[in-house]
């Protein structure tokens, strides 16, 4: 069985938009990126989805979860690794560079109450059909332009817009 992956929804303009019916139709459906999680009944374990792609989200067993999937901190770090990897291939293609291997490792931790990231560090190792100096320049370029790391570096706002009680179809609180 292949490991779960995070994948950007298709940019295809013919892609069918997902319904906001679960939120009483009040949700702005114009966003390019839309992901969601749904718990498996009353369990901590949830299924995360972006279009047709899914992954399992959970907490470690020692933190009250089932230990069956990624936790939020891992997903944050994986989003960075995935973005860097994807952008390396995108920019390499644009520049006519053929990459034969990309390995991204992202490290970090959380502390405090509430827990907040202590900072995130990453390493990149790549091989390709160009001299090492050109491959290093590609890594530096991607570090400057990668969307997810730049969003975090610039402090992208995260806003709760409403809480919806789906059972009653109304807004709570």
C-alpha cells in the first residue's frame, strides 16, 4: 500500500467544484485550495481530503489518539517538504534541468501553552544533470519563491469565519 500524500487540487478550470452543502451553502467556494477533515464518527481519527486525494489524520496513542495517521504538526512540516519538492521539479523543468532525485527533510518542534512552533528548519539534497553549483542555485531559488515557506515566513493570517452545527443546519454560537 502506497503511503498517503498531500496533493494540490487540480488547477483544471473544468474541475467540478465541491459543494458547500455541509455548511448550509454559506461557505465561499471561490478559493483555489480547499481541504477538509471529517472525523470517523466520534473517534479522534479523521480523513483529510483535497478533491479526490485523501490521507489519515490522528493523534499519537500516548496523546489520546489511535496512532493511525499524521498529526497536525507533521502535516505542517510535510506541507513544507512537499512544497519544496514540487517547486524544485517545477523550476527545474522551467530551466531545462533534469532532476534525478530530490530528498527534503523538515524538522521542528512546538512548545508553550498553547503550543506554537519553535521554528522550522529544512535540508535539501538533489541530483540532476547539471553541475553542483547550478543545482545549489536551483535550491536557493526555490527557497526564495516556495509558497508554503513564504506564507509562514510572512505570517499568513488564519481566521475562523464561522462554526456550523451540521446536524441542525444552523450556525452555532
